[in-house]
C-alpha cells in the first residue's frame, strides 16, 4: 500500500512539473501592414488567389468591408515563424511533437493590406497528462512571405 501511495505521489509531482513550468510567448502579436498602389478589388482578388494557392480554406469573405478570413491550417512552423512559449527554458516550437494550426485574417482597403496570423499550438496532442494547448504568437515572417506573393501577383 505504501508503494502505491509513493507511486501516485511521484506521478502527480511529475505531472505538475510538466505543466507548471509552461511560460507563454514573450513577443507581441502584431499584424503586418503594407501600402500598395492598387484598388481594393485588385488587392482582394490577389489576396484570395494567394490564400487559395497556399492551401488555405477561405471561410469568410466580405467584399464590402474588405475582410477575408481563413480556416485553421495544420502547418509545421518553426521558431522563425512563431513563439509558442517555453517549458524549462526550452521552446515548445523546437520540439517535433508540437503541432501548429495557422489561420489568417486580412483587412483590405484602397491601397492598403493588413494581414494577421492566428496560431494555435499543441504539444503532445493525444497525451492527456502532459499535453499542452497554447496560443502561439507570430513573428511576422510567414505573413511577410504571403505579402510578398500578393505584391508579386499585383505587379504582374
């Protein structure tokens, strides 16, 4: 009986260590904004094309308001793309067992595009004891790549 109590205590202690040492992302989540010499309709069209070519499922399009939103897409993001926090000082995103889902929001006006990424992360997806769900913060690199593709499409 004493061995069982000690065993349960050890399991609880290790479980507490894994979840209590989670530190959230340290960077601020900022949308990326660019100014483009193009009208709202042209920017909307180019943005929809790039999102579709990148494999995003567009879930909301409001042409009048200039808003496009996508459904979350499973991507293998790196520490260059986002910050998902740390455990014991080690970034979760560097662990290959961390999965990330990215959705995009675009706000489009005449001559302007604002692009924001929303990233959800999950460490050890099917592990009920040590699994962690987290809000990740984009570094802006992924959005910058998409913006460059949108600008290239508008210039052709």
